């Protein structure tokens, strides 16, 4: 039947040789970047747009492959709105959400974090997360050497 979902074993066996899923799956791509204490519209668009472009490029996805994009930022960034910056950079049709962090990890000031949910054929292991500027210290185990990939 059309509405029947494959069983757990059937989904596990639907893999291609390189370990990537044979079907498209929704994957989370993390990104983070540090900005100045009160970035202007152009500076914010450049920072957010650059981070998002790298997240797309490194994971071989297009804007139309994005299911949703969630930004979080700390209270020290005041009235900064990375979702508005993303819309200005071509993400106007993507569902966007901006959330202010309450407590939690405050060791890195002026940090904008992003969780991009993308529809992709990449496996979880193949996803490349993007940590730029001072945000590299958040997950040094995931920081890539972009010069080696070029």
C-alpha cells in the first residue's frame, strides 16, 4: 500500500555502498559565528550570510533543500535578528525562527548559533558543521580546515 511505511530492517538495508542513505533524510547542520557587540545591518548580513553559504556549500545542498532554520543568540546581542539577516540573503521562503538563549553556555559572548534542517542524501557522519571565528572553540572536534577542502 502507498501509506505503509517500511519496517525498521527494511530502512536499515536501504543504504548505498558509501554508507549514505539511499533515500533523502532530514539532517541537522550546526553553525556558529561570533560577531561584534552591536553589528550593523550590513555587518550582520555579511556574517550570517557567509556562515549560511558555507553550511550549504560544505553539505552540497541548496536553499530549497532547507526544511527550517533556527537561530539562537545570547542576551548580550541586544536587538540583533539573524533571521531578518538570513531573509535579506535569499532565505525568504525558508521557515525561520530566532530564539534568545536563557542561561546555559555563556562562555562565548556575541555568538550566533544556527541549526539548519536540510533534506539530504548525506549520512549523519558526512554532515559538515560550520564554526567560524571565536565560535570554533565551542566544538574544536568539528572545526574543519577549509583550506584543505578547497
